[in-house]
C-alpha cells in the first residue's frame, strides 16, 4: 500500500483532488482564512491538518461554519452522544466552575468526580465495580492493558488487524494499522493480531458466519497455545467500520480468555453511552473484565476517559499505572455525570435504537436499488454503508465514495469515510426522525447523482 492508501484505511485523505476542489468552490472567505492560518501553524498529519473547513460553533447534532451554514454531523469524533454544547451539560459544568469545584490534585477527591464514578458503576453491567479516569482514550487503553499485565503477570496481547485503539506506543501496538506506527521503530513487544470477523468480506470466501467465527477463534487459540503469556484480548465489541460479530464469537473469545487466564478488554470509547442502541455495546454480547470508555464521557466538552473493572482487578496498591494529573478533575466529573443524566432523562439510548432501525431499513432498500451500494451493517446510530465502484467490478468505490461525501457536505450533511469507501454514520443521539430522514435522503440523492 502507498501512503495515500494507508491513510484512506482510517478516513478520507486530506490531500485529495476532490478535497481541494470542494474547498475552492465552497469555503467562505472567513473559513478559508482560518483554514489557511491553521495550515501554517499546526503540524501536518494525514487525518487532521490541513483541515477541511472551519467552524464558528456547534450545537446539538449540528456543526456550523463561519458563514453560518449548518451541517448535521455524523462523525463528531464520537464525543457528541448528548449533542454538542448541550445546555444541561454546560449548565452543570458552569455550576462546577462557579462553585470552584474543578481541578483537584489526585491526592484529594471532590463530589463531582465521585458522582460520576457512582453513576458509571450504576449504569455499567453488573460485575463492573471500580473506575479509574484519565485525560484521553489512548491513555485509558494503556491503563486497561497495564491492569491486565499486572494482574496476570503476563505480557502479550491479542487484538485485531485494522482496529484503532489510540496513539502512543501501547495503544498503537494494539491497533492493526500501519498509519499509526510506520517509521516509529519497534513497537511494544508481544502485541499479536488476528483478523476481525468480517462476514461480507473475508479472505477465505466463507459465506457462513459460523465458519468465519471459527476460523478467527482458531487463529486466537493458536496464539494462546503456541505463544502463551497472553495477558488480554482487546477489541471493540463491534468494529468501527462497523461489522457486527455474532454473540457466539464474543462468548467463545471470553471462554478462551477464561481457559487461558487472560482478561477480555472491550474498547467502547466510541460505542459506549448508547451509540449501539444499548447503553454499552457489551450488552449485546458479554460483560468484559475491563470496559474502556472515553470521548462522550467528557460530555462533548472535556477530554476525559477511563476504565470500569471488576473488583478483583483492584490489585495496583503498590503500583501507579493510572497516574494522571487530571484523573480527579471535577469539571470532567460534572460533564460526564450530566451527559449520562441527559441520556437517561431524554431516553436517548432508546432513540438511538429506534432511529438506527429506521436508517438501516432505508439503507437496505438502497442496497437493493443501487448497485454501487455494497454491504450495509450496524446497529443503533453506528452504521456503515459500503460504496462500490460504478464499473460493476465489485471493487471499492474510492472515487465514488468521496464524491458522495463532498456532495452530501454541500447539502449540509457531514460524515467520514473509513477503509476508503465506507460511509460511516455516527450522529449524535439527540437526532430526531426528521434528522434521520434528512440523513438517508441526502445520501440517497448523492448516490443517484
Ligand atoms: C475505538 C477507539 N479507541 C481509542 C481511541 C483513542 O481515544 P483518544 O483519541 O481520546 O486518545 C479512539 C479515538 O478515536 C477510538 O476511536
């Protein structure tokens, strides 16, 4: 793969001709000026700078550019479960600021962070009874793996090709993509990988889900038996693409972990907090030993993440692997607690399940009507729509997907591509049926065009 292809695995690339054309035609002068300044000031990276556009603000499910144009944002980097700048969450954060119950050194505590911890333990599945917080998802993944290594006294990990678990040496070692580790030299040793179950597109040509699951379980069993010293298996319950594994798959992985004394770690940094139509994606499958949360945990305002673990993993009294300056930050506590309260008060998890069903039905209809729509998968407001080449070859429709994306953007719908040709849709859980119709109609119009 060349550099552009490697970048496209995670998202649409920021140096494509279509991107430049879009910017020339559609950026208003104030947005253009900001984008150009940003480009001069920030380190360039394949998935951020140079950026696509500039925002004046964001609210609810929408982002707003400098000219006041609104876009329904189906990416939002996953922080917007309760919407951007949610009034209820903002009020609670402002209350925390007014009462000066904000930053707290980690040798003290405060009511906001304790409130969030209590709430998380209450809403996560039974058996997850203790928390630890840190500033971001990558650190939370490191923390989870460190707990597993310390508890098991083993040092290897099994994770999945093509997955993303964050930046930093441990998290990027777990990740299955070159984009995040190329040229960095040796990564953390013992990071082993297997395929993620993909029922539509698997290298063995299997059409039966059980055959796919069993092949991957076989790969995993081989690593457990021949490599040994496996501390944990780390995965997103549903891949980011998304591909939804069967319940059988995760049940068997959990059994393999138990048999070999390893921990199962679920990365729900994206999928937690209602995204998949349940409060946590693991509720579709099995309860992991360690649940990793992030993104929306900061209420869309603060950078915040953490782990929720079973009591038996409370074994670090003489170590300090979660030693973070902001682990007890009261502002983050207030934001996280308010975000969960808001989801509950407005039944947004149920909304995610309901509107997800509506969208899946619309996309399944498009799949039968338009040959360029390949696989459609997902659950709740976590949906992927594969675009195939218009030449009928069944290959990825890289150019086509990009054209659809920029056309939708022009029409007020923002999303990101993954694996170069999959439209990934993860709108805020606050969207209405009207918003969901807008998403489906706008994509359908772009496909037709
Ligand atoms: C599944 C998953 N895990 C981990 C991370 C890393 O989180 P952060 O960017 O907060 O470090 C991300 C971020 O995109 C993610 O999507």
